[in-house]
């Protein structure tokens, strides 16, 4: 388990963004709504449009992914999880009328989840060293792999970003290394999406149930 002070630091950071910018893309530290939605567009490629499955939105912020899903016609059950209590309170209030959605504060992945989607959780490393952040990232991804019954998808900043645009406070990951990890250790069904116009990639890992 990662150092508890890391989660406290992450929570304070994003709570500060929410207080400064409210329920907006900037309030979860994105540049704008367009790039936020472009990320969602990649992640939801994992999901079937129909079906009574449960999606965990890990690091849900104010619940913008749920708006996106409902707007696109996904009727799935949804659980939003976030380390920041204020984010969760805002998200739950915004979506109070959605009977198939719930929000919960925390970092632990509950049992019984079909899919996990995760957008933007691993980008800002808050002064933590590369080694520590890398260990935290892999521990969390292994937990996704163990918990998600049908698959998971997440995004990361890419080491293929233009060098002059890279920032020392952010974590950049090697997409080839993570593709290799997922393919060798998790599932034969892995897609690497690195063709959308952000300095990022999305990895989609499907667990195809045998028999
Ligand atoms: C960049 S924001 C993105 C929010 C949302 N996914 C979106 O795209 O609108 C990252 C969110 O993840 C939450 N978060 C970061 N690390 C987390 C963790 N280990 N467990 C749960 N939530 C986390 C933060 O509090 C923040 O709300």
C-alpha cells in the first residue's frame, strides 16, 4: 500500500483545485472540457453500450464521466470513487437523481466491479520521486487487474511528448512498457491508443471470459 501521506497530499491538491474553479474541467486540473471529453471518448471504447454491468470510475472528480456516459446512452450501473471528500460530496449532489449511480470516498477498489475506468489519476506526482510514483502506479494498476472482472482502461502522459513541453512536476510513462506489462501479465486482449491529439495514451485491457 502506498504511503498514506501520499493520498492525503493528493486529496488536498485536488480539493484545492475544486475550491478554486468549482465543478469544471479546471476544477479537476484539466485545461478544458474539450480535452476532458476527448479522454472519456478513448476510455469508453472498453464498454459495451448495452448491459447491466457495473463501472468503477476511479478518481471520479465531480462525476463528469457519468454525464458523458449518460449523454452517449450508456445505462450501466456506475460507482464513482475519489480520495477527496469534497469531490465526492459535489459529485453525489450533482447526480442525486441518477438511481443507477453512487459515489464513495476512498482509494480502495471494492469487489464486484465489471469495468474500471481511470482518467488523470497518475499525472501530477506532487514532488514525489519517480521511483515512488512508479511503484504507486504499478500497485494501483495491479489492483485494477485483480479487481475488474471484464477489463479496465486508464490514461497516462506519454514519454513521447515533445521534450520542451514536458514538466518536472508531472509523471510521464512509457506506453510500450505498459503495453508489454498488460499483454504479458494481465490479458492477451490489450489496445494501446496513442492517436488522439494530447500528450497522452490510453491503455485498454479486456479480460475475455473463457468458456
Ligand atoms: C485529474 S482529476 C480527473 C477527474 C475525473 N477523472 C475527470 O476526468 O473529470 C483526478 C481525480 O482523481 C482523484 N484521485 C487521485 N488519486 C486518487 C486515488 N489514488 N484514489 C482515488 N481518487 C484519486 C483526485 O482527487 C481527482 O479528483
